[in-house]
C-alpha cells in the first residue's frame, strides 16, 4: 500500500559494476536473499568506494567489519543478505561476518578485507554462515552488469516494492550514469534492521572527494526522512565510482563536480522518498517544510518535532487538519525565545495558522479538502530568519501498530 | 481500561481549602465541568501557593495569566474548566481568561489578580466566557472542604477514572495532610491540552520554600512520565500551603522539611503514575529503570529513548520480549563512547541481554512468561557509573491510534 510509489524505471548498468543474486534459504525459500556486487577495477586507475553507516552505538557485526574494511582497503566485493541482520550477536557475529568475506576471498582469489558485508533482517539470531557460503558459487558465476532490478528485489525484507533510481547526464561532453537501489522495510525499525542503499557511478573520483559527495548527498536525503524516530543498527549507504566512463573529477571546486553532486543528491533523495512512500502502514506522504529559521539546526529541530509527533501523525491518518497538534509540536522543539505569534502554518496552499491562532480566512471545509490529498506539505514559517529545511515522513496508522506488534509472530 | 488503576481512597479535606463544582455546559451537558478552589487565609499568617507550568513555548492563555498572577500576588481562588483549553486562541484568549478572573473578583470582592485560571480540553476554540460567568454564582455558594472527589471528576476530559491521593502523617507531633488530584486524559496530548494537578497541605511554608519543594517533587514524578513524548500546552501543577494545622516549616535544612518533601513526592508520584495507568489505550504499565550511568542526564536520555520508542511500545503491546528494539533504543540515545557490550537488560527478574547479545540463560519461554504481566520493569544497567533514574510509561496499542485519530470526529 505504498503512497504514490516510485515506478521502477530502467536501471541503467554502470560500467565496471557486476551484480548477481541467488536464494540462500536464509529466511526465504523462493525469493533471492543473497546479493553480490563486484567492482571491476581499471588497470590505469582503481575504482573507489565511500560509505556512511548508522550512528547507533549498538551497530550490527557487518557494520563493524564493513566500516573497518572500507576505511583501509580497496573494495572489490559487497556481500549482502536479507532475512538476518547479524545484530545483537556479540563476538560470534563478528566471526560470522568475517567468515563470509573469507569465503568470497577464497573463491575469487582476493583479499578478504576487500569484501564489505551487509545484513538486513531479524536481530539476535546467528547468521547462517554455511547457507551463505554454500550459495556463493552460484552467485559468483552469474555476475552481470544488468542485474540491478534483481538486486533491488533481493535486499527487500518487508518492503512492499523494490526501490531503484537511475540518472544519466552529460559531464565533459560524455554521457555518465548514476544508478542506485535501496530498501527500507517500512522503517527505521531496529529488528528489521533496516535501511540499506547501494549506488554506483562510472565517473572517477578520488576516495576522499567521493566520501565528501556521499556525505553531502546523504545529509540532504536519507538523513531527512523519518517514520518513527527509531534508528536502525544496520543502516548503511555505499557509493562506488568505477571510472569506466573515462570522466574524472579531481576537486570539489571543479564546476562539473557541482553537477555530479546535484545528480547524486537527486538520486539519493528519490530513493529516500521511496522508502517513506513505502513506510509501514503509510497512507500519506508528508513533507515538513520549515522556513524562516535563524539557522539550519532550529529548522531541523522543528521539522523533526513535528515529523516525530505521534499526535500529528495520527491526525494525518485520520485526515484531520488538527493544527493545534502541529503548533504544540513546534512549541516543544526547544527553540529559545520562540515567538509563537510569528509562526505561520499552511497545509499545501491553505493558510491555517496566523499570529498564534487559526487564520481568519480558514474554514473547516478547506481543512477537510486539503487533508484528502495523499501528498501534503506542512509549511511552517518561524518568522525569525532566512534558513529553510525539509524533512519527509508519513502518517501513523493502525497498520503501523499491527505490523510492529505482530512482526515476530 | 486503565492498568491496575489507583483506587480513589478517601481524600481527606485540607483545612483552609474549600472546593465547589458545577456544570457550566462547556462541552458536557450533565457532568460537572467547572471547579472553583478557594484558599482561606489565616489572619496571623497568609497561606502560600506555588506552581509549575508547561515548558512548551506554545502555552495556553490561562497558563500565561496564571503564571503572571502566582508570581506576584497572593492566591485566593483557582478557576478550572474542562472541555475547552483556551489554547491557540491568540490575544482574545488572554482577554477571555482575564474576564473569568474578573467575574470571580466581582462576586467575591477580591483582587482579580488573586485568581488563577486553568483550562483543559479542545485547542483552538474560543472560551465560552458567558457560560462560565453564568455558572459561577452556583459554584461560589457551594464551596465546601469535602468536595475533593467531585473536584477530581470535574477536571476529567477523556480520563476513564478520577485520580486523587491523600496522605496524612505526623509533623511536630501533629497530624498534617497532603491531598491532591490530577487529570491526564490519556496523555500529553496537546489538543486535549492535558495534565493538570492541584495539591494542598495544611502545613505552612514560605512561598520560596514551597516552590522549591514543588519543583523537586514534580521533577521526581510528573517529569518522569511519558506516553507519547508530546508536551501539552496547558500542563500545570499547583501546590497550596494553608498553614491551618499550625505546623510551620521555615527552612530547607529543617529535618521535618525532609519528611514533608518525601510525603509530597510520594503523593505526586502516585498521581503521576495514575496518569500513566490511564494512558490512552494503555494495556501495560512499564517502569524503565536505568542504573549504572555516569550521571543523571545520561540515565534519563536512555530511559526516555526507550520509553518514547514506538517500536518498543508496540512490542510490549504485543507481549513480545523483543530485546533488540530495547538495545537499539539505548544505542541511539546519544551517549558518547557507550560500550554496548557492558549493557545488561532484565525484564522484571528475567536476564535478557548480557555483553551485547542475548543472555546465555534466556529462553523464549521466559520471555513469553514475563511479558504476560501487566506491570513490567525494564532494568537497564549501563555498566559505567553509579547513577540511577526511573521513568514510567505505557505500551502503544491500536486503541492509541483510534483515540487520537478519531478524537475530533
């Protein structure tokens, strides 16, 4: 029941990236649950990889291993399984994650530290290493550039739809590609330990510049979505730059870099919004647009206070233009000296709150009409500055409680 | 459907406090919705009053007026209505709140600034001043010391039960009384703009000491409960000290003051817990008990991260001992250098997590058994210090969504 889901348009192959999926029988018996991504390096210039990981202090074993390896070694392979998060598994979990990397290294003759492991699924159960190792030969014999859609499907857990985005654009008079996939599962749901995204481009960027571009793009996309405020133990986003297009970006002040960053940000934002549209139990896609702030931090504090409020979210589920809940969520965001009488709230193009009370022009009929839309922007003007930030979220329904109450049964 | 609700035992009158309730037809047509509380002052020593109010920047008109008056003037009357919060009503709301104070002043011949107004109910609708003024003569002619139970009922909104606590104990060889009432309505629910509590004692305390005692007691009680993390626009707690018992406490270092503060804290804690037990849709009463912290702040950060997590709360609703969600909520509480392998989690007396993974002794049968209880303590030991804090909350059910989605319809 995703809200206006992103159609899975053509996912263009990225030269230098091969993918393969297979069923390892981890939790699924039919659907593929194992994905291998290989980066093929040019002789003249090695490809680079960048990654960002969950900030949760309780992070899964594969996150620990992947974070170590990507910081120090060239990346040749990613190994991703769904169905088991390998989180809350202590020292044994680390041993298990490293064992799967070792298995790829032995079969492919590479350094085990050139493999990054990722897991998504149930917390607290031992990773079935032998099943994964047994399934590897079939996957490794089937690595193909065209397998992005199958890859998007293999990483799904309770996602109702695969999520992928592909952009092609011109850099230095040459067509280049950015293609990415993501899985959410509804949400930031620690035991379905959640968000993964893998993105690749055929542009070449040095590793530090690639890392910088990924951090900036993630900050404006994956770090601007929320369903329930919970942060997963397994969240990760990886970006490859193979360099196979021949286009090279060396410096952040290069004008072509700005184009690349903009395109990368758009891809990340579409993937992030696709996760929210497929949020657990979501019936509405909500943009919280906060302007008139004195700085970025206070715009975000207000946006998240509104986006996390169960009272605001249940009101949207009920199609109730309950502006008192929005105003109260703004009021508790912790801004010093907030003059509530300067705050303005609009829902789409309907003026709701002016000067701390309901707008003179507002009618219940207007409120009812605007709440019928499946895409609603809450415009909040704080009236105390020029900064503006957006956050994306969804409503809070009976199905959210059902999905999360019944998940393990 | 409150969880093991507090029985409304005898609410002892407090000498010097008279109360009256009546129906003003604000939202209710049958049940009383207006409460007047009068403090009668001794000639020899005036009674004192202290108050704490919501920290929400968007606070209701009566909060603005009551905060002003209690800071500067002697308190003679409280005027409380349910059914309308007089919040989000702008400048007109202030005029309305002051008009009701003026009406009492005229009828009783007192200073209008000696009246504190309080409102609870729907946000954003004009306060029906004329209805309140019309109902006042009947209330004012009926002021009685024995009306505490009627008062507890008159301030209810969607509370399923009235909430009151009364303690009698000995100070300076004399029996003294603390009696209090509260209303929650389910919860920290800005549009049912929520928590009110009125407490009185016949002990005499100077105003600054009374304020200090109230702040300490509230910090350990009302400020330790949460249902959904939302903070109301109308929250207020008032404490009267009439002095009619003849017992006088002058200084904080008086040993009898410690006894008084302990009794006051117990009364506040019982009232606060009664609010959680009657939380919207609550089926379980949950104590989050965090020990082994380096300081109070980090214990509370962890406790609230767990107590606010929709994923933890839906798991408790489902009676699912989903320790991964608890561990993940601890991990995202923002503690620096948290060693997750030192964290221990127990549910009541069942060891769940040791060294970052599931406890060796743990069985699913143990987990299922402990989750059948309606009162569950989540013990979290951070293993990095000696501080300990407790927070009280409830689970998150289908009924929470129903109550909050359907409220205005």
